[in-house]
């Protein structure tokens, strides 16, 4: 019989951008798709030294292909609402900063 050690599950607390300048930074560890009553949505998972967060990838973040930055240290800053020049529709704007790759693809078991 094997000896098993207890493993603590990581939970991701939801992070919401509310004010201009709100920023989250950490390692982008994954992206998942979830079903909601409004359709499908993508969730980015960001790990900091002491906490794990999830953020909804809204239209303003979809302009960045976040999947290209899995394993990288990233910083996302909310820049406020902007208006699309063509459609005149408002959207939330974000700035993405990318640092070094912290986790290599070889570190992922899948």
C-alpha cells in the first residue's frame, strides 16, 4: 500500500477590473472556456506568489492572443472605456505587459 500525502487544491479567486488603473500581474498559467447563461466565455488564470486569480477575457482583452503568453509573467492594466471609431460602441480597454517566460512548455504534463 502506498503512502499518500494530502494535496491542497488551488482555487482561483475572481479579479474584477473596476477603476482605471486597476492592475493584476502574475504568471499566466492557463486559459479555460466556460459555459454561462450568456454563452461561452474564456477565463484566464493568473498565479501570484500567494494567491491565484481568474479574470474574464472580455472583448478588450481578446485583441491580445493571451494563449501565446501562457507561462509568462504578465501585467494587465484597465485603461477605461473607449469608443470604437467605426461602430461607435463602447468597450473596455486594457494594456498588456509581458515579461519573461517563467514556466516552459516542458513543465506542463499535457
